C-alpha cells in the first residue's frame, strides 16, 4: 500500500480543515491532538466549548488551537437556516424544522461543508449508518454524472513478503440491492478509490455462481453488471462474468473453473451483490482474517464526507480523518 504517507504529503502541499462532529468524543480528541501537532489538517470540533475543554482535560489530550463551533449558539445560524430551506424547498422544509435539524452535528457539519466553512467532514456512527449519511444525501447530493452514493471499505494486512495486502470491497454500507447500472457505477468508483491505496484493481463481481455454474436472478444481475462494466471501462481489469469468492481469490480453484481468466484467482477488488453480503463479507475479513478496515468510504458524493464507525479506536479515527481529507483532493 502506498500508505498514509502519500496522503499526508498531499495534505502538506495543500493543508485542509476538517469538521469533526463528535467534538467531545475521547477518540476524536486524541486524533485531534495528533492532527494539531502537525500542520496539514486542522480539526474543527463541534459541540459545547466548555464540555469539549473539560473532556480534553480529563482525557489528557492537548487540543490547544482547535477551532470549536457550537451548533447551539452559532451566530450565523439564520444564514444557515435560509440556505438549508432553499436547498430543501422542494420538500417544503420550514425554518423551524431546519433550525431543529441543525441542532444535530451531522446536519450542522454538512451545512458547514456546503457553505464552504470547512473543506471536509468526519462524522461518527454514534447513530445508525442511515442517520449519519442522510444529511449528506439530502444536502450535498451526488457528483455530476453519478446517480447514487455508495461506499467501500479498504482492508489492509501485512503479508509474508513484507508488502501490505490491500483489498477493496463494495458496497458495504448504503445500497441494499444495487441494480445492474448501480453496480457498474459502484465498480468504477471503487476501482478509483482502490487506486489511491496503491491497488491495481482486479475486479470480481461476486455471486454463488461462477460463469453460469448456478442459476437465478441475482446471478444474472451480477453477470450482466460484470459484462456492462467491462464494456464501459475497458481500461479496468474486470472479469466479465460472475465469480464465486473462491474462484476470485484462489489460483487453484480459478485454474479449474475459469482457466482463461486474467482476474480469477487474483482478484483484489470485490463488488458484492447486495448490502447483506458486502457488510458481512468485510466484517468476516476484518475479524477473522485480521485485516484493518478503513471505511465506510463514501463514493459518488459531491463532497469529502465520511463517518467513523462505532468500533473505531483513536488511531482509526485519525486515519479516517486523513484519508477523508486527502482522497479526492486535487
Ligand atoms: C442510504 C439510506 C440511508 C437512505 O435512506 P432514507 O433516508 O430512508 O431514504 P430516502 O429514500 O428517504 O432518501 C433520502 C434522500 O437521500 C437520497 N438517497 C437515498 N439513497 C441514496 C443513494 N444511494 N445515493 C444518493 N442519494 C440517495 C434520496 O434521493 C433522498 O433525497 P431527497 O430527500 O432529496 O429526495 C438507505 O438506503 C439506507 O438506510 N441504507 C442502508 C444503510 C445501512 O443500514 N447500512 C448498514 C451497514 S453499515
């Protein structure tokens, strides 16, 4: 993996600000104290300043120099309310409803990004994934040319050769059962994200069938998506049929089941048929295969916003802040 060193170099050349929505979370405080000790990514902590300072003192982290913004007492809240209502006018959002929603740090922070008051944002999954991503979907929306926001997870573990083994899996967090066209989008966005981590993507569309060995609607959906993605992105290494996981990663199985494939046996980028499979798949790799998991990394969103997950430690929060700021930074 090119590693976080490359991301940090990118940020050193172009320092950024990042909103951290959970300002008094101990992991956020530790990550922020590390970021403040360097000069490439400046945290903006959301929350009550007294409570944040007290939490920092109690946990022993130095957050001197951090900007703290309190959504409850923000002096330009009416400007924010007006813009939020304008963005959601088709949905009939009233100023009172907007004010109420902006009390939630994820809505407030997302509006800060929309207003250009910060470069990027790291929210938390102290609520469900649905609640944490909804503000971004409603306010920021998709990038031009994209119909959905999706997500991937990057998995990293040291290998015997000394090189890190790096994999990408999608969509692990957002779309319950992507259509053929959505799978094609997820494939390209995941491949682009994977490249940032030094992966040369070899992409497998996963199924319970390998090249027609099994039958069913989901098999057809994955095969059609694989074919379409290969047609649309000839520059990417995509197996143009559906693969079972063992055929995707085991050279021995691949030799038996699809001897002519350049991807089968060596896949490192996995497009799953649905959210159930993808979410379980990455967690099995993380917990039983001893991979570190970075994500959910949101794809197709027109801003740099991610959330750290419930189980993250301070180092993972720090890493997520860095990759959120550096990925997609021109
Ligand atoms: C993404 C998700 C949160 C949206 O849920 P929701 O808010 O109930 O869905 P809605 O249909 O009301 O959509 C809300 C807005 O988001 C938009 N949206 C929904 N899914 C979207 C997607 N995949 N990409 C882009 N925009 C999307 C909708 O168009 C809508 O926009 P609008 O309000 O401007 O019209 C939902 O798909 C979900 O819960 N996914 C599963 C998440 C999960 O449980 N993950 C667990 C693994 S970590």
